C-alpha cells in the first residue's frame, strides 16, 4: 500500500534529490530512498513508498533516474 509521506519526510526527499543530482548523472532511486528511510527509521515507512516519492519528484524536475537492485533491508 502506498502512503503519502509527512511534510518533513517529503522535504527530506526533495532536499536529498536536489543534492544527489549535483553529484551524479543518473539518480539511483532505491539508494536515495534507502538513505531517507534510514534517517526516518523510527517511522517505519516502507522503502517502496519513499522510492515512489523520490522517483516522482526527480522526474518532475527532469532528472534521469534508475532503479538499481537493492540488497535486502536490515534494521
């Protein structure tokens, strides 16, 4: 089930995407979402929900994205 992220988590997505795009040519959606998930681990938000928000925001900004394979999560 996909959820709408809280305002502060959505801001974190936007900030992280903007900072990553200055560093890389193609944004790795899964890796970026995992970084955000770890920062908000106490909220227990699914990686997939965060990844959707990362992908949406990046494509709205015109940034190229990729979905690289992700290792299983370990909390």
